[in-house]
C-alpha cells in the first residue's frame, strides 16, 4: 500500500463576494463627494459573521488600485490601544507621507508613558536604523536618559537635517508646550501633530485621498465594566477624525453595534452615516453556494435554509463541503456540532461571562421584555440587572424589536446558543417559563385576549417537555374550560396545541375531541367531518 500524507488535498473554489453592492455604493457615493461634507465617516454594523470584514476588504480592493489613494487599515483585534493604532497608521502611510511632527510628538508621549524604558529598547518600526528618530537616538546610545521627553525634542532639533526645514512652520513651540502636558492631555493633542504631517503632504498632492479603515470596533469595549464609560474608549478616534483635513479624508468603521457618539455630542448625528448589514436573501445564498462549487440542489437548499442568510455560516458550510470526498445532504443536516460551535463562538466573541449566561437564558425564551428580563436574570443569577444592563443588551445587533417593548433574538443566534445549552438547563428554564405564563393566565379574565396570549405561551413552553405530559396537562386544564370560554377560543387553542405533536396518537385524540366539541356546539361542519375520519383511525 502506497504511503500517503495525512493532510487532505482540498480543492478550493473561488468564493465570489456578492450581495453587498448597496453598501459598496454608499461608500463610493461619499468617497466621490469627499469634499462636500465637514467630516466623512461611514459605519457598517451587524451581528458576528454578517460579512463586515469582507465588506471592508472589498472596498479596500476597489480603492487601492489607484495610486493617489493612501490607505491605513486597522484591525482592533491586533491593535487594541492608542499606541498600537497610531504606530500602525504611521507605518502604513509613511511610505508616502513624512510623519515628522507626529513621530516627535508620539515619541515624547511614549517616553512619558514609559519613563523607565528607552525608545531604543522599544520595537517601534518607525525607529528603524536610518530614520529620523533612529539616527538621533543612535548618537546617545548608552545614555540612560535617552528617550526622555525634553532630551528627545532637543536631540531631534540638533541632529536632524529635516528639523531646520520643518520647524520653519513654527510648530516647535507647540511641541515644547506638548512636553509639559499630562498623558491624558497628550492623547488629546496627538491627532493635531498627525494632521500637520498630512497637511504638509496635501499641500503638494492636492488630489490625493486618505482612507482610514477600522475593523472590529466592538473590541474597544471589551474591558469596560461600566457601560457608562463606553464613550471614553474611542475618544481618541473622534479626536483623530475631527483633526484631519476633511476634504481629503474618509473613515470607514465596522463593528457589532451602532456608534453612539451622539451621546457625547449631538453633532455626530449629522456626520455619521451608519448602515446595518442585512442577511443574504435566499437567492443570494444560493448564488454564493453555486459560485463556490456546490452543485447538488438538495445540499444548496439545506444550507440556505439553515444559514438564515449569515455569510459566515455559508462559508463554514462550503468549508465542510470541500473537505468531504462524497458529500451528501446528511452532512449538512441541523446536527453539525462543529459548525454550531463556531457560530456560537463567533456570535458571542468578546461577550463577558454574565452576558453569555444571560443570553443563554434569553435564547430559550421566544421573546422577552423588560419584566421578563428582570425575572429571568434574578431567578438564574446571570450577573446582569435590568437597571444597569437591559438597555445596552437590547441594543446588540442580534436583538431586534418592532415596538421597543418586546425583543427577539436573531434566529441563527438563538439556535446556535440553544444547541450549546445542557438539557437540564433547557428543561429548568422551559418549566420556569411555563409556570410564569400559566400563572399570568390564571390572573387574567378567562377568554380575554391577554389570557389567550398567556395560555398559548404556557402551552409553547410545556411542549418543550415530553408530548405525554403536554397532552395530559392540556386535557386536564383546557378541556375543563369548555363551559367557561366560547367554542371559537377553545378551537383556536386546540389547533394551536395540535401543531406541537409529532405522535399521531396524541394528535388524533385531540383532533377527535375537537370534532366532538364542535359538533356538540353545532359550530363547525368541517370539524365534524374531520371527527368522523379521525374516529376510524383511532378506534
């Protein structure tokens, strides 16, 4: 038998980026009219796996073809703090833009932030040998004070050939003043020096454009314990935007949630263009799957139905398809644990432990409101409270509402979470919700609209247990109400409950009882006919 490598030779088909033309057009329109607005900021937001990063990449591919477009791309997964972001942006654009002022200001800031570490010991890329700051510091190698604020500025002026040229613009005094600032004050002032370098470049290259792209914005909120401090996480980003020449700059940001910068200044409402990415339509699902090399119509339909239009799910399914030698529809039924795990982790990436606990409980509920959120978080001690956490949690992109009172979780999100919950917890929460709604029904007038809603919800959660217990409860509880409520309401409840049964015996027994009730009430001839048909099957 011939030896074979362990790895699989998986043939990869090109996965065509589609269904996002609307959002690309929104960027193009703003980009083509970049000088018409005071500031240009586009925010694309949506649930994990909806395709935000792919959209950013596509936009970048389109604009980087033109040499006059200068792009800085930041992913907050690898650049979480202001130090990382500024050094990354500076490095990405320094091949065209001389970041003279910013490099000096940032080095002074960094030195004050890290007084016991010299800049020579740091690994900042802009301090490479032959650079302006690198040459200056090499002259004082071995000096313990190298990299300290005041000494650094004086060295820059003394030893750099660029200093005489640039400091004619009277920025020296501002840098000298900058050295006296606190760290917090420096962070506010840093964008100003960044803008000076951009301004110097644009004076000679007036038709060039700067595109700043920020991905996974939600990570900036990851370590925040108090939601009231969220706006402090990206103050520096707002400072950067408002400092730059708006006639030549555009910012695109992607993240899980809509930006709430208007809470710091209502003027941001006039600046931000925010778009929530929608799910793919069924046609778009199928076009993507076919373009990715899947030919079997039954597999395409199954994946499309399960995906709920989430591109990430579609991608995972294509990965699965490509890894199987002879794929069949059974490989894609709703029992793919690996896919479920990945979807679950993608949705809840960066969520805190109390948030995950809360979302697990809420996922079991069909919907929730403020009252139910309060009761569930208290009953199951999730760590969140209705006072502190309800408003921010309901603003998550995977939570939707039509009336700002009742909230629903995205179906794929809900199913992925439920698949990860233990059977014991599922039963416990379903039993609790059954009791909750049944008690509410008992405290409302029998037969009223509110009573009907509550009893239907009780039936729904009771159906999550075994069918025998649902049948016995229904017969003992609802059937006894036939003299209390009218036959129309009773028939509605019967038909609603019958849909939860897969066991034909229980289903037929309820259909038979319904037929008898209708005949006794002289209500529905159609039900009478069904009653006769069902009788022959049961007895």
